[in-house]
C-alpha cells in the first residue's frame, strides 16, 4: 500500500495567492483528517470527514480556509487568499473509522507564504 | 469532554539510558489511548495503542506503555534508548465515535 499521499510536498507562494493542498487517503479508509502543525501552536485538527461528509470543521481558522472531499479517494484544502501566518506543515491523515482506529499520516506539505 | 496533557515538553537523555514520557488524560468514560512518534520531516506514525484488556501495551521499537485508570495516566517507557529514538512523541486520547485529541508533544533528545 502506498500510504497517504499528499501533494505538493513543498509550496512557496506570495501573500494573497490561492493555495491548494491535495490528499489521497488509503484505499478503504472512510475517515479523513486535515491537520496543521507549527512550532507555536503544535498540531491542530482543522477538519475531518467521514464517508466524504465534513463532520467537524471547528478547527478551520477562518473563511479563507475551505476543504472538500468530492469522493472517497481525494480531498483538497484550499487557502484563499493566503497570508504569512498560514505558513506551516499541513498533514492529511486517514483511518478506517473514529475512536479506536489508528490514523495514518501522510508526509505533509510544507507551506511558506511570503 | 476528553483532554490529554503531556507533562514534559522536552526530555534529554543519554544513549542507553531508560526514559519515561508522561501523559495524563481526562475523561469521564472509557477511552482509547495512543502514542504516536514523529521523526524529523515526517508525518506521525503509531507506536502503540490501548483499547482494552491488559494494561501493559507493547509497541514498536522496544517501547511500552502502561494504562493506569486510577491515575488517568498512560506513560511511555523504553529501558534503553538509541540515538535513532530522537523524535517528537504525541500522546492521544479518543473514545467510541469521537475524534482523537492529541497532546502538545514531547521532544525526546538522545545524546551520545
């Protein structure tokens, strides 16, 4: 199994530009999570989906952030417009459910907004 | 609501010494407990988890953790660490049908 796939691995952009991060979960997993990690704030859950439906988006910082999961094998996290404070590593993770199930993390996308 | 507290933000230790990384949780109901490890420039991966049954859980790379319900703790231990164990370790708590809550992480530095 290829594991969780994220693209791009690195993204450098200028303030005000749109950024789209992509994630392909492990086949057969029905839960998908987007996290953000920074030195100051640690690991933060932004949003998670179950069976392609957003369940909890309370961690999404503001309206500039949006996430979609059009099908079971693909999700996007979009930031529009981007700001320097959005610079972070963004992780996607998937699991076979919630609660007792292990989450499998992708390698992350390192985003730098200048 | 459940929460998890990792009592040490950084733990320096010499190679081949034992180590304990502390984790306390709060929840009024039965929980599932996890330890994840993050090596530099990588995503998190599971070390071990407690779902039920035996309170001593063994994981990968020689790590183990003990679930203590009375003290609401789930401390991670290794009897002899290696340089390659240098990483950040996250304790996490969950329960049936609910999202997983991660702790703030503990950075383990293993010195030669």
